[in-house]
């Protein structure tokens, strides 16, 4: 998974698709209102069709509302991932600077830091499994609605066919074949058709966005695991190879320091030899100066016919 894919906001694209579907549905209903309204609301002998269709729409809207909520939540998570990448590329010391504290990547960072402080072992597979399990529990209501939405259409069909059978029974039992029984049969068949259509359309739209929500979840969690593998694990987990590399660097540093020390010792040794030679030369020059001074004194004594210097005078 490359960085550019991580920076792509898949949830935003799905939300745009959802908006397009909503607008298209409103336009279709407005255009075909003269057909839809009589089919669903007018000339209904019972309220069965209205009740069942309303229940289907209520389940559909409840599920869609949850999908939109989670899409918006994953949109915030994708923004947090993008901010994390920007912090890394900006070479900031704190990777989660400016991120929401309750974002997934910030909580993953905090978990790994806590484990490291307690000298525990960081198991990436366990962290990924726990995150995936935690996110899966958030879709319980959506999965339930997805599973029963199509069944509501079947339920409406069964109830409507039962009403039609009651109308047929009235026709059979009635000697004069009243129109009431026939109307009940037609009403039952119409209600069965309307509930089936409502359930199928709702299930199709709901199933598509439920699938796309799963794609957004996979994209987001995959991004978190990618950042964990590439940036967080090298920062918090030290493998045996890292230790070997550090030991190698340490040995190289020790060898380099020893070489520097040997060079320093050699410099000091050369300086000591030079100092000794200088001292010896100074001593030799002082000895020659002393001899020359004694020679001058001897010449002066002989020139001025002075008595020889006694040993007591020297003392």
C-alpha cells in the first residue's frame, strides 16, 4: 500500500455517491409521483401495505443513517492518517501532533508506547486482530438490518397473500359473489407487489452502501496497519538485527576511539622526545657557555695579572 493510496479519502467518494443516489431517488419519485402515490396509498382496503412499507422504509433509513455515521467516522480516521503521514514527512519528533486523541492511529501509538514503557513485547498481529474485532462489533445493527431487510418484503408478501386468500374465501363462500371479496383479493395482490418492490429496492441500495462501507473500513484499517509496520514498529520494537547493527556501530566507534588514542599517544611520545632533545641541547649549550665563561675569566686574570682564584673564594 503506497502513501498516495493512504492519502486517498475513499469515504468521501462513497458519501458523494450516496448524495448522487439520494438526488436521483428524489427526482425519480417526483417524476413518477402520479403513479407511485396511487399504487402505495390510494384505494387501500386495509392499512397493511402502508404499515409494512413504512416499516421497510424505517429499517432502511435507520440502516442508511448508521452507514452514513460510520462513513463520516472513517472520514475523520482517514484525515488522521493523512495528518500522521504529514508529521512523518515533516520530520516532527511527535508523530501524533495535531491528531485527535480518539483516532485509531493515535490510540495505536499510545498503546505501543504504553507497552514499551512497561517493557512488554509488542505483537503486531495481536494488535491488528483486536482492532479488527473492535471495529467489527460496531456494525452489528447494520448487519442485522442487511439480513432482515429482504425478509420484510417476503413477510409483506405472505401477509398480503393471506389477505388475498381471505378475499378469495369470501368469494367462494358468498353466493352472490360480492365485489367486496374481489376487491380484497386485488388489494392483497397489490400490497404483496408493493411490499416486494419496496424491499427489493431498499435491499439493493442498502446492500451496495453496506459493501462500500466494508471497503472503506478495510482501506482505513489497512492504512493503520501499514503505518504501524513502516513507522511505529521500527520506532518502538528493537529486533535482534537492530541490536547487531548497534553493536557493530559501537565496535566501530570503539576501534575508532582506540585509533585516535594511539595517535594521541604517538603525538605525546614524539613531543616528549622532542622536549628531551631540546633539554639536552640546552644543557649542552649551557655547559659550553660555562666553559667559555671560565676561559674568559682565565684570560682576564692572566691579562691583569690577578692571583689565581682560591677554592675558598669559590665557596
